[in-house]
C-alpha cells in the first residue's frame, strides 16, 4: 500500500475502526477517507454508490456494522439483519464497481457454530448450528464474508475477510445493559471502587474460558492482512490463548484497584464452556499479538477513566 493512497475506513468511530485510524496514521497513511453516519449512511445504496464514484478509494477497510449485546440481538433481529446486510452489500459492490484495489471485511468469531470444537479453525464455519441469541447478526456477517469470496471467484475482486476473537480496548461500549464482558467488568469494578462497596457480584462460576485481543493489535493484524493476505476465505485473528473468567475478573479488579470481595452468582449462566480461535494461519502469515492482557487492560482502564471525566 502506497502511503499516499486513498484509504476508506468504514466505521471509523467504532472500536475497531478508530483503532485502525490510529494505527494507519502512525504508519504514515494520511489520505484517509472518514465519514460519520450523518455524512454517509452506509445502508443507503445510492449514497454509497455516489461516494465511491466521487472519491474512488483504492483500499477499503470494512469495519462498519450494527452491533449490540444479547438483549439487543434477541429483541431486534430484523434491524441487525437489514442494517448489516445493507452495509456490506453496498460497500463491497461499490468498491468492486469503482476499481478498489483491495477490501478487507471484518467478520466476528460469534459466527462460528455454537458447539464448534476448540480451538476453532476457519473451516468449522457453517458446520453446525449458530448461537440463537445472535443468529441474525451472525447470518449477516456470514453473508458478508461469502460475498467477498463470491466477488473474488466470479470477478477477481481482491476482497478478503478477517475473523477477530473477543476484542477490547479504548473506545469500547461500557453500557452495562449491552456491553461485552471486559468493558462491563471494568465499569462494575470502577463503580464498586468509587462507591466503597465491600463486594462485587459477578455472574456465573468463573470457570468458562475465553480469549481476548487488544483492539490495537487487531488493527495491526487487519493492516497486515491488507498487505499480505491474498487467499480465498477468511483468516482468524486472536492470541490463540484463553483464560478463565475468574482469572480475567481478578486481573481487572487488580488493575482497577477494587479491594473488596468477589461474590460469584452461580445461579447465572456461564455460557459456552470454552471459546478460543486457532490462529495458526495468521501466525504463518507473519503476525502475532504483542499486547499482554494486563497491559491491554491498563490502557483500556486509563481510556475509560479519561472518558468518564
């Protein structure tokens, strides 16, 4: 990628998109096309087509998506299907029609079968039933990566997909109603510390195992895929290492500085017993995560405190 090339980061205000912008600027890419939702509604086909015709971006990072927690996914499946299918269809087709050199589409590890063998390999996609609570979102994401494959096979369009594990970092959503596990725990631990609470309640037994990747590492991996990944199909991005939720919680409360007791509400569900990606393809491509979980949590908590002020 030429440092002066026009690069469109779709979804540049989101968790991954904002990290992509940070890393691209650090690497000397200054000709970035960045549009807010009011400036460019990616679900609007005519608006997206006009944007691509005028701007002619050479490279596209498709990080835009409608996302939400379990409640939102369960309550509004039609919204998640419509928005994500529209965004993907409009951006991928317009990029192809206007001569974009390469497009990287961001999937999600939640689109793998609910009961997939561990660690999860790329070829496990579509080999089993999806998690019902986010089926609509998963189906849309699967369609996006299959669209990339189809445009590559039929038209020779250089579109590839990356499949991130659970992400966290600056710019995350800390709403306790619909945030993911790390931002929710950071907020709970922070509020418990500030209020002087004697204990903090955590759902489940703490035995479930999960993998987490710092979002700036994800941005690095996505840029690496843009520069080096040329194969059909998707590629997993993660650390390849998991830990128990109990170990995660204990690390978070230590980073935040909460000194009270942890009380595990074992009447609440643990979810899938284990979820970790096989990242051997990405390792062979020459990329590995650099940020340790503790270092990433320290940076994330600092960003959270700054946002709270």
